[in-house]
C-alpha cells in the first residue's frame, strides 16, 4: 500500500491520511471560494474546518470528497490523488447538513444500503447493520422509518450509514446544525466517542466554535476562502494568529490604538499588553482581551495585583445561566465597552447596572494585533 509518511513536529513519523497542497477553487467571483489551502490530516485524527458562512468550508469538503475538482492544486487520500471515481467506489463516508435518509426505508435498510451498493456478501449484512446501529445507540429502532424517529435519532442513522462500510475517511458537513443545543452537545460527544472507538480519520465542517473546540484534535479556521490558522484547540484558543481568529473564538473586548513595547496606546493612555508577531511599536494596532481574563471587583484593593487596572461603571448585566457578562465602561476609554465574565453563582448579585467597579488584566492576556489585513 502506498502510505504517505511525514516527519511530525515531535520527530515521530505520523501517517498522513489526507493531504491538500495549494488547493484553490475559483468560481469566477472576486475572491476564490478556497484560496491556496495546504494542510495534512493525520491518520485516525479528527479535524474540524471552522469558519463563518461563505468562508469556503463546504467547497473544501466537496473537493476532498471528489464532488468538485479544484481549479488548481492537489488533494490526496491515502497517498492517492482524489479522482472522479463514483461515490460508492471511494472509501469515504459522508454525513451532510440536510439529511439524505431514504424515507421509505427502515433504519436498518438505510444502514444496509451502502453495503448492498458495494456488493457485500448478503449473509454478512444483518450483522454489520446491527453492530453499527448499536454503535450509535439505536438498537431497538431498526424497523422504524425516518419519520418515526426524532431528529437526533435520524442523524445517528445517517452516521451509522456513513460508517457501516468502514471507510478510511469520514466527512461531516454541519450534520448537527439543525438540532437543538442540548441534543447537539450530546451528539458532539457521541461523535468523538465513535470516532475514537473506530479510529476513522474524520473531517468535520462547522461554524460552531464550541463544537470545534470540544470534538477536534485539530482545527482549521477559514475566512474568505483562506486558512487563517491550523492548530490544536487549546493552541487556537490561547494564541490566535490574527484578529479574525481572536474575534471568532471566544468573546473579546477590542481597542484601537498604536502599538508600543508595553502594549497599546490609546490617546495618551497606556494599556498594558503583549505584542503579537507581525506588529511593531509605532504601528496602528488593535488590542484584544478575553472576557474571562478580565477580573472585576468592588475596589482596586479587592482586585489583587494585576498589571493593568481601570475604574469603571457597570452598564449592563447579562445573565447566561452558568455565568454573567458585565458590560463595563470606563471614562478613560470612552469608545470601549469591556465585556467581563463572572463565573461564581454565589456572587451573581454582586453588581447592578450603575455600580462603580475596578477591573483589570495581566499583560500577557491582552494581545496586540496588527490592524492591516493578513
Ligand atoms: N457551485 C458554486 N458556484 C459558484 N459559487 C459557489 C458555488 N459553491 C459555492 N460558491 C461560493 O463559494 C463561497 C464559499 O461557499 P461555501 O459553500 O464553501 O461556504 P461555507 O463556508 O460552506 O458556508 P456555509 O457555512 O454558509 O455553509 C461562497 O461565496 C459561495 O457563494
Ligand atoms: Mg457550507
């Protein structure tokens, strides 16, 4: 077998399942739908492509699936170029946002379908169908038709159907987008469990940053057809590459000014922060500090020691269940509304709108990005 190996950063040999090199899809619009994308997906790993609507996620997934031929660049699966072989000849399972279960077939018949297409020995089919219905926890539902199943159960039939022929690669295009939040979060964990259990290389598309952080080994963030960052979830969260990623993942307060070696200067006011790569002192810049990295207290004494402290007034209190968000204004920075999380439920009545507060952060937590486009 032709296996692609690559020296991973840690020095170990990682086997590469999918590889994209300089892949562009140009539909003739002012900017390409996918612009010069290059990445590798390690065998057995779970990659999420995350980005806003129109950023090129589905187009990229369709090219990997072989439904669309790139304008330029190459994609290989298991070392072989993706070609136009009919879907049932390729070892790729797919689940789409819009379910494509056969309405007149039972759950078991739906799951059996790809096996029949692949001319699996009919004697082996019932056992495989049962195994995969069990895997998605639908034992007992084999004889139901799609309209007799809930949305989440239908999704699980679709997953079983995509996995039953034991593909090398599983492609998921927002299959959970239509589900309610609780079910979606349950299914995210299910996906992860099933993926790890089978060890199938998975590429998942979503615009839900939480889903991406929860389920993935690696995340690619896309915007305007371009890969903005390719990193592990924690790395992406801690060290966004640029303003787009900083704004897309988590909640941050942004402030415009001029970069200095100590942080960012807004008018005559110095705000302590850390310059990211690509920005130099003296350049126009934007500082970003995450809502959970700003501390808030009734007075500066109660705040403890922080590199940067401000006085302000609470303008709004937004209750979100497991946390509160305070919106805080400071006379020193009239153009900025700080968003500050508060997580202790015993203190949820601490501040009301109008309350005078102290707040601040440490220098490493306010990142100063260049303002020019990447
Ligand atoms: N067949 C096509 N012909 C022309 N333009 C297309 C075609 N498919 C997609 N596009 C354009 O390419 C861009 C990327 O589309 P794509 O469907 O990949 O986005 P997406 O990230 O999946 O968005 P969403 O989250 O809304 O599904 C969009 O501007 C879209 O209008
Ligand atoms: Mg899409």
